């Protein structure tokens, strides 16, 4: 594998690199910002890419937030962005269901284990769903529920998909109902399978952990619609219909972002050194995942 | 491996076999009964073994029921039995904690994900616990809970063990709290890790499935105190102090019951053909798990 090209300060190299692509997919945390700290010249870099006519997509695994919620974060950071450019894993799942799975209505109804972010995105794509934040499912399981779930009288015959995301209102009734749909042939999807959720300077159970009980009972893992799953790449493509050979993934993590771009057979990958991976990680002899090029920070694309 | 001895109708063989053991461990479902159907001459067989001075232990994975609950099932079936002879996985966990782990008080407190069966058994063994059926944990997680769990102010400093069983009132608050205890070094135990629970002629999420979310977040599986885990055998031994070489496991399943006895280096194993495994399973060339002897049904031990 050839060495990645170092582009910081290389004006000719930068121009040549940017000319190769029409579309840029961005990871957010570690690339644009770290928590609430914005990296230098990010807004200007985004503007420069737009002025060259590049299409931009911001790709994130967070499933509890809708794209509208994300848009607020961009506004707060002073980064110009349209809601349509944000691609979260909830939206990824909605697009995958609407544009790729395309189950014939009315059998395309989704049983949702998750919060309002998922519901908002399913609404946008016109996908029918039940459960989610419905108070009817936010209660203890009762003895008669076992019978009604088992014999199907508590089930909606139109449910063809179970979608599991981060659900702060997870309970046994929802799990038992979802498990019954799976046993009856529903397709098993997850917004993402991150095992933990960083909150309050500690770790909490993540989306993957909320769906793990269901996966254990069913004996099969869900198809994940978050990075590094290629189902997310398919969903991005399903929405934007871009030319993969003219698309570049920009990220800070080799084993998620850069791997996501390489496995997706994108035209290129660009690493930034403001996040998790260090240049030693991909410059080392025998490195597993190597980007096409790298810069010290995103703002260096300005030249 | 030698062929198992067929003892049905072999009076001399039966006498010789029974004389080898002082203790018999019984699986229940598939051996004594199937659901609510009692197999022939079970009560008489149990009486015969008692009259010969044998010690009997009934070993089951069900964690929601206490031994007192089980005793009622034996009464209903007309099988003479003492509460002390029943060994469920909740009790197994309680004995393991009290007699084997023996964490020094007060740091031996258990955070329970489960129902009243577990609480009753911990009470019997004098093990302190929190959560379980406590209504304070049967509520939604609130924003301030994240901070209080992360900084430890919502935690009990004496909790040294997280015990996960089948919990029909599982929620995110309990999972997040349990996960925080694990991150702070608590020992991770499970009553059992059965993936499903047969109910109402269908399958529901089992004890293993309820604890799977926690295992996914933590990145490690719990130590299971149910069959075929040898930790359950250690717990049975911790309670009864029997001589393994003079003990026989009786069961219908090769890969749980008989395996449980063989791995536990018991003096013998006896298969009955009234449950899951068929004689072809262990008589076949190259069979993985082979009992020492077998009978068509438990009542055949009467000769």
C-alpha cells in the first residue's frame, strides 16, 4: 500500500487533491470540533469547499438526535450548514428503509425501540411506525400480555421491521413485543451498535447495548445503519446518488471513518490529526488502514 | 469412551449402580415431569432413594422463582420434597455469594437486576442487596440521574456485586446504574444466561437476554450461576459439602445436565429418555457427551 500524501502546506498537492472530488463526507467530532471546542478555520474551509461547488455531507452515529437537532449544533458552532447535509444514524435507518428496503406498503411498518429522533426521521421519509415514544408501550408487562403477544392479538400485522436504537425508556414489554415480531419474520435493523454512550464524563449503555438483549434472544445481530457499517454508506448513496469514485471521506479515526470510506470504495480518504488516530498509526510499517492523504487539521485545506 | 450401561429391567445392574452413590442431583423438567404432566412412578422412586438414605438435590435454572415457590410445584405434583432440597439458579447465586465469594461485609452488597425470587434467596443467605423490586428503581431515567450516577452520588459505596437475572421491570436507569458499578469494579454475576424464556407456547426474552445489554456495554460476560456453568456445581457443593465421587447427576439433556455432571467430575451420570435427548444421541459413534448409564424413565430405577 502506498504512503498517504501529506498535504499541509502543499498548495499544488491540495489543489490536485480537491479537484479529484465532487462530494466530501465529514465525520464531525474530532474533525470539525471536539465537544464544544471548534477547530481553527473550520467555517472558512467549509465555505471554500462550497464555493468550489463541492457537495458536503456530515455523517454521525448519534441516533437520539434528529438532523434538525444537529443543525442547531452547527449553528451554535458558527458553521454554515443545511439540515439536508446532516446524515445521522436515525436518518440513515429511515433512508435505508424508505429508499433501499422499500417493503411494499402497508407491510413496511416499523416497530421502534428508541426516542423521538428516530420518529422524526421516519416521519420525514414517510415511513409508518409504532411504539417509539408511544406511552402505551411505556408500562410494565402484565400476565395477559404474554398470551396476547404469543398469540398475536397484541401485534400489528403490518409490522415488517424492528428498528432498535438508543432507548432511555426500554422495558420488557417492548423487548418481548419486538422479539415476537422478529420470530414472525420482521427484518432486524439498528441505528448503530455503539456499545457505550459518553455522558457526564462517564460511560452509559449505548444503542448497541440497548438492542443487545433482543439480539441475544433472537440469536442474530441486527443490520447496523451506523458507521462503519456499509449499510450506512448505501443509505447515504440512496439519498444523494453520488459517484463514489468522485467522493472523499474525511475523518479522524482509522478503524471507523477511514475504514468506512475504503470499504465503501470511495475515490479517496482524508485523515485529520485533531482526533483519535495519530499519524504514526497509519505511517507505521504494516498499518492496516491507510488514508489516501492527511492534513494536520481540517483548516489546512485552505492552503 | 465406554458405552453407557442400560439399566431398565436390569435388577442387579440397578442395585450395583445405586450403591455407588450417596447423593443424586436431579434436573426437573423432562426428568420428573414435562410441564404439568408427571411421569410414572416418580414419587415412588424418590421415596425409594430416600429409604436407602440417599441425599437428593433438585437443580433448576429458573431464577424468578424461589425455592419456596418450587416447593409448591412439588406439592402439586405429589412429590415429597423439602425446600432445602431445591437448588434454583437464584439460590445458586445467593449461595455462591455467601459461601464462595465471601466478600467482607459491608462491601458484599448486591445490586440486583431481577424479581422477588432472587431477593428471597439473598435474604435466606443473609446477603444485603439493593434495587431488585424496589419501586425507587422502577422509574424513567432523568437528566440529573446521568450526573448523579457518573459522579457516584447516586451510588451505594458498599455495592461489590452486580447480579443479573430475569427482570420483567428492566429499565435504562437500572442498566446505567449497574453499568456504573461494574466500571467501578463490582463483580458481574448472572443467575443464568438462558437466551429465551418459554411462556404461553412461545418464546420471550430470557435471563441472559435481559443481562446482555449490560454485558455488551461492559465488554465482558457475567459469571453464570446456572447449568451448565460449573460455578453452579461449586455452589451446590458449597451448600451441601458432598463427595463428588459419590454423587450422580440425573438429567435428560446431554449438553446441559450430563455435561454439567461430567465437567463437575461427579462419580456418575444417569440419562433418562423422557426429555430432550434421545438414546441415539449418546449411543452414536463419536458422540460428544455420553452418560455413565441410562434408563427409559426415572421410574425404572425401582427395578
